[in-house]
C-alpha cells in the first residue's frame, strides 16, 4: 500500500507571528484584545457558517424547521394581542402591531443575552483545542439570533398585512438602531461569555433579571398607558431606550433624540464594560473551561 | 528545508487555577469579599504548576521530542506553543503557521456531518472556496468515509472518527507541527497508511515538536529531546544521550551509530 500525498494543501500566506507574554500592563492587554477583535472579524465567514449550522442543527429533523418559532410567536401574539386589547380597551389595529413588533424584537434581545451567557462555555471543546479569537464566538451568537429574528419578522409582516397598517419607507430609520444592536450584541457576547465562564452562577441571575426586565419594560404594555407625567418610570431602563430606537421607526414613529442619546450612553457603557473585562479576562478564559 | 519558522520560549511558567465549588460562584466571592476574606482566599487559591521556568529555542529544521511521565507537562507545553494557554510567567514567540495535533476530536462537532466539520476546519484556516473543495476531496479519499460524509459524526464508528480526525488534521501542511502521541495509535490496517501520510507531513514541516512515550519514534524522528519532570526541564540534549539517562539503559533495539 503506497499512499502519497503529493499536493497537500499548503496555503501561501505570510508566516504569522504569535507572541505571548505574561504581562499585566494595560497597554499589552488592550493590544491583545484589539488583535482578537481584528483577527476574529477576519474569520467572519467561519462565524457566519457556525451560526447558520447552529440553526440547522437545532431544527434538524423537524418538518417546519425554524418556522416552528414563527408559528409559536404568531400564536402568542395573536391570542395575547386580542386579549389585552380587550382588557385595556385599546383598538386592536393599534395594539396588535405594537405587541407583535415588541414581542419579536424582545425575543432577539432576550435570547442574545441568555445565550451570551453560554457563548464561551458551550464552545469549550473548540477553545481547548485550537487558538481561535473569542470574537468569533460573539459573532456566531449574533448570526444565530439574527437568523431567528429573520424568521420571526414574518409574524410582523403578517400582522401588518392583515390589519393593513404599513409604516412605509419610514422603516429605513430602524437601520441605525439595528446597527447599534449588532454592536451591543457583540459586546454582550464578549462580556457575558467571559463573566459566565468565570462565575458559573451568573446565568440563572441573568435569567431572573431578564424576567423582571420583560415586565418593567413596555413590551406588553405601551408607554402611553403610563399616563402623563409618569414617563420617569422609564428613566434608567436601558432596555426601553435600546428597544425604542428600532421599534419606533417600524411603527412609523420617530424615536426622539432623548431616546437616542440614552441608548447611545447605555451602549457606550456596555462596550466599555465589555472591553475592560475582556482585556483582563481574555488570556485566562482557556483556563476557566 | 530552509524556512523562517522559529520558536522562542523564555522563562515560561503555566499554572492552572483549581476552582473548587466556591470560587466558581459569584455569590460566594462577593460574600467572602464582604467578610474581608478575599485576600486570604486569593493567596490560598490552589494552583497546579503545570510548567515551571521552561526556556528553549527552536529554528527551522529542528525536531524536538518531549518525554516524561504522565503529568510532566508535555501536553500543556504543546498547548501553550499552540497559543491555547497563555503564559502566566515568561514569554513565548512563535513565527510560522502552527498546527497542533492534540486530540482526535480536535474541536469537531459530533452533531454535524463529516462534510460540515471539514467546511468549518477549512474556514478556520482561512481557505478559499476552491481550497475547501480540495480539502474535502482529500479528506474524503483518505478517511474512506463514502456516504457517511453526509451523516453526523456522532453515528460514526470509533475507527471512522479517528480516520476523519486524522485525515482532517493532516490535510493542511503547517510550518510548525505540534503533535501528541495519540497520532501514533489507531487500528493496525490504518496505521501503515496513516504513518505514510504523517511522515510526509513531518518531513514537510520546518519544526516538529512531538510528545510521546514511544522511544523508537523519538529516536527515529527527533534530533533533540527535552525530558520534562513535574513541569521542569530535567534534561535537554541529543536523543541518544537523553534517552539513555531517561531509560537508565541505552535504547535496546536500534542503537544509534555513534557520532551520527
């Protein structure tokens, strides 16, 4: 048996250089994290494929695939929408689009946060076998949840079509908000991934906080129902502002500059926290697996 | 082979923190801090010193063998050279594309099909689309998977998993090859075929770092041996000398010609 491998793949690339130094200087740590982000971003095709395969795996063998999600979201929005519109004596044509939109967008936010907690720990076999930028795992999280969001958008489209309410070209104003969400999601993936790898009791804490956040944020109830002079109840709730920059344009409204400013401030704080914690934790994560 | 591959290791130490139930918990950590116990806890944190003060340099053409008992730090050193663990003290600098053959699964996802696992590996290595197609063909032919390519790795037989893992791991030629000893194992029929492929890859690599208990492989393939003992370098030199001291007697079967 003579086996020869005449043309083994030998990608012609410049020789990479890996330099690792035990150092505690902030500049070194920041530079290493910057490299992680840059090299991770270069592996976007890998992150895209990983996210796509996650969805494919989750629904492998099921008839409708990810559309099960669309159906269950649709059923929930339909029943709750009619029920609450009746309870609160709101016009269905006004309340149902609001609820559909809020529910679908909130599902994205909530699952980015809860899956962000396991972003690194669930990739432990990769982390322990090859050197891979941690940013790839954060991108994978966003890709996966964006795909789910894409399926759920059908619910919103269906509601708009049935009720014949179209926000029109105004929806393009949701794009800056969505861009902000991508940045926030990546920051969440890095921050929670690292924190939860170190402290294994964080995920349940995050889970219960998210439950509270769901009820104190206008998702099922509308901000208008607070009544005049009680908007202060939304102050300091980052979920409201971050949700609103995407939700308002999709309802044909303007998000308002105060909402945008608050959303940017919260996002900046999140990114800063994520950067600080990751620059400290990055070199240690492999030991935490 | 003339190349620019190079490995520098200076004063490298790696400690593993041993997290018992309490230190994994935020609640316990916060309460300990509140009670003023954190500093004490820090100092008493149990660490395993996997590598201690390791220094060596390898240039293109070097073939290094790592020997030592179980837990001597051989695999940890390979993982550190691969950039998976980062130094706790000291520094490493590795120039050249690195490939680490550490465990047969090597990050394979058992729920994905063989083809999907190959795709992911190709993307990780930054291969273009045609290169990934070639990778797939190469691996499929070598691993003799046939129609199993489309089925999840989970249902493969143990032999098939090893063949796939091996084929995948040896499909891309690196400048620096880090290899753990499981690559010498495998079922008998597969071994000859695997050995031929592996030897091709070892010859093609500019630097080889090999960890094994098989002394004849070290004597055959390596021109330098590090003997690790509890994370320290106990001996460093030409295989014939170090193996003699390690085994307590000269290599039995293949005595190396003196002055080779």
